[in-house]
C-alpha cells in the first residue's frame, strides 16, 4: 500500500536558519503530494502541493519539488521565523478522497 | 470565504451520552470529510461524502454515524463512545466537482476536541 515517511523530529532551529524536512513516499501510481502545517490548537492548513513529477510547490517562502526518481518531496525554507514553529505533515493522495499522511515533524524555531 | 467551521470547539461527554459534531462550509465544495486525530499523530480518515452521498467509510465503528443533510453541512453523531475515542475530530472539504480527485486540495476546519469520560 501507500506510505509516507518523514524525518523524525523534533527539529529545533534558530531564527533565520535553513530548514529541510525530508519526506519520501511509496505509491503504486502517480500520486499528488502535499505539505500541511498544523499550528497548536488548530486544524491542518495546506502549505503547498505538487501534482506531477518535477512540479515545484511554493508558498510563504517554503518550497518542495516532486522528485519521482527518488520518490521524495522534501520541504525547504531559506530562513525560518519563530512564527514557523508548528507540526508539518507530508501527505500523498492517489485514490480519490484518501490521503496518506506522514507521522509529522515538530519544528521549534528559537529567537 | 475559504473557511470550514466546526462546532463545538470542545466537547466533554459520558459514555452513555448522545451528541453531535457539526461542520459547515460555504465554498461550494461537493466533497466533505471527517478525520480523527490523536495527540502527536497524523489525521486518520473516517468518512468521505461526495455530492452528499457517503463514498468512503474506513470501517469506523457504528457508534459514529455521519450525516450530510446538504452540500454545505456535515454532521457526526456520537453515541455510546469509549474513552479511547477521545481525540481531535477534524472536518475538511474539497472541490470534488468531478467526484473526489486525488489532486483536490482539502481545506480543514479547526476541529472539535472531544473528551469521553
């Protein structure tokens, strides 16, 4: 079946540091890939998505590229802020309506 | 309006109670979802409605009963829950204009935090 593996957390960075959160996936077909962010006490918000190989999703300084050859969708940001502290979920959707989520990575950014 | 609203925000109930969770969206989305999320875990899909018809039930126990009275509303009726059902219940919606498609972006509500005593 489908699966998503995220780098284990938690991740602690200083403000303005470079962020990478690794995500690799296993799927039988051609899934769409997503990054969601969940702030404390809130629901999930879509951060970015990519629907086919080599697509790059970007939003609020975050980027991720759909790499079919390495089955990866790593999340990057050049300079993190304290307000980026949250839990980040990588997810794929192959079968309509069914998303497979990674376990989540908790990011803490210190001033 | 890109918002999914959920009520109540918090709910405490006993194992013999009957309660309902409510979800509403006014984005014209035709697919709606219920998820259950335990602390420090990813969301788990429970149900999917497409055009007000139940299209996916992830083998959820019958003590959870979903209802989609119209295209904007989604309810989750709760009866005889167990303490292990305590969790954050998230509602989501997506365009779903051609049925539910894999690339559909899901918009999540803030959730209802449920505690079963």
